[in-house]
């Protein structure tokens, strides 16, 4: 047994991010430095979340990482909403939908494909995955589809009372899932076999190391929020100048936030720990909807801003297709390259139709 080392960059990155913030807004090439500092802060935040996760063990570990990533996502969305005002009424919808598609098709697809190419066939606990998918389906449909079919307000929106109710039930449903995952049926989400990779057998960090990572995690998250707010006008201007749809901003936010976790999930799949990969991926999808929607709903109600949640017809088709395919491909407890290829094809279609709707 050995303890995993703490790379120097994981504590340097948050310090640099806070230092760079002093020059945020200078424009020009300095925006590239701000963007690099933002990426470094995100990577550092996820690393420190992993340290804390390793200390508390499974399935609490993947839960800590999923919640940390979602806090970053929520922080980015709320920062951009506050900076942009009512004009950003569709940002939360675009980002949450992008996160769901990236996770269920991109991350899951890559994990299944990479794992199958190396191990031919992989297994996982079906009970936990099925519970996760059922909860994701309910949250996604309530938040992103149902608004199109209510009649209290016109367009893809909820009335104030409906928005408050959906935000509340989304949070309740997510908390019930967390209770099931960590207390009532924790065994559903535990790997059936011990991992073979070096990191899995590393000794848990000490209490002091875990507390240090917790402090650095908070510092990293704070830097992410402030740097993202500074880069918001630049990001929107770049998308507009490229002639791309505004939904691309949501994709960019989701991709930025989920990139480090994607790498962790793929690493686990390569080590034949598909259960851990799926816990990471599906847990992030759940947290993305179950925590983001209540937060942005509260901001919308307090500020009196409209919040467009309903997807267009094309996106609803892709969402329903994704949920059906995920249920079928992960419904047998075994995966091969075929399931991975199917998910990645759907992901490619989503990206293409987002840029060229």
C-alpha cells in the first residue's frame, strides 16, 4: 500500500487563478491567460475532490466528485445569468441538456468502448445503474420536456408556482437517490471486484491531507466562479462572431466542467472498474439536473427573470433516444464495443446538429 502523491500544480493552480483575477478584464491576449487559469482551477478542484473522495471511500467518493463538479457548473451558470440578465434565460437549459448528452453519450460511450477494446467484455451491478437511469429519466423529462406542454404560460416556460414546484421535487428526488446510494442500498453501487490498478490500492490520504484538499477545493471553486464571470462576455462574443448558435455556449460550459471527470471515468474503465466509471458518469448527470435546476429556478424567481427550460423538437428526440438507448445498453449488466459505438454515434449527431441545427 502506498499513498498517492500530491502534484505541485494542484496547489499552485488555485493560487495562480486568484492572482490572475487581479488582471481580469484587461482584454486582449490576457484573456488567454485567464482562460488557462480557469482550466487549471477546474482541474485542481476535481483533483482535490478526488482526494477527499478517496478518503471517504465508495460510493461516497463518486458522490463527492459529482457534487463538486456540479457546484462548478451551477456557479458558471449563475455567474453568466447574473452578468447577462434576462437575455440568458435559455443558458441553464442548454447547459443541463449538454451535460446530459455529454455524459450519457460521450463519457459513457468512450468508457464502454475503451473498456471493451481492452477487456472485450465488462460487467457491472445492474441494480444501481438501473436506479440511476430511472431517476435521470424522471428529472430530465420534468425539467426539459414538460415545460413545452403546460398551458399556464406560453412557450417553453413554467409559471412561477410550477417552476418552484419542479425545482423542489427535483431536489427531493436527487436527495432520495443520494440516500439510497449511500445508506439504504449502498451495496448496489459498490464494485463487485477489487480494482487492479495502482491507484485503487493506494492508501487513503490522512485526515490532514484530506482537510488540506478540502480547503484547496473551496479555493478552486471560488476562483472558477470569478474567472468564469470575467470570461463570460468574451465567450459570448466569440460564439457570436463565429456565427454559431447560442446553445454552443452551454456545450462549452458543460464540456469544460466535465472534462476532468471524463478522464477519471475513462481511466477507471481502462482499469476494468466499469462500476466506478458508471457511478461517476451517472452520478454527475443526476447532480447536474437535480442541483442545477433548483438553483437556477430559485435565482429566476428571486430576480424575476424568465427561465426557458423546454427543449425544441430536435433536442427532445435526441434526449428520448438517449434515454432509451442507455436503458437498453446498460440493462444487461454486460457491455461490449457495440454499446460504446452506439452511444458515440448519438453523441456525434448531437454535436453536429447543435452547430448546424
